[in-house]
C-alpha cells in the first residue's frame, strides 16, 4: 500500500485577521505517466465554504517528491469560522 503525504503549516495571526498556510512539500506522489515514473505536481488551496480564496503553488516538473516552501496569506479571515 502506497502512502502519499503533504506537509503544510497553518498559522493564524490575530492582529491581522490573517490565516497563513505554508505548503512545504509532498512525498511519494503517484506517477501521472507510468512510462516515465514522474508527475508535474502542484497544490491547490481553496477556503470553504465561500470558495472566494483560491490559490495554487507553482508546477514542479518531473518529480514525485516536490518541495515548494510557499506561503499563502488569506486576509480578513475570522478565527472562529476556522475552528
């Protein structure tokens, strides 16, 4: 059984009403092209239920273990809807 994972860090800044999501890396992603054994992965983030905030990481070519180290800040996000 293959276990895939994504590492993210989530922080909330009370003074700015901001949610910060850091996409760190993914590991052991399935190969999109089985002949090449690799993928061109990216990560999409979307805050629910409003679906107003949509972002994505850059695409990293030919890897199944991408390292992103990308931060996304969502402003005007109240703490209580997050919990």
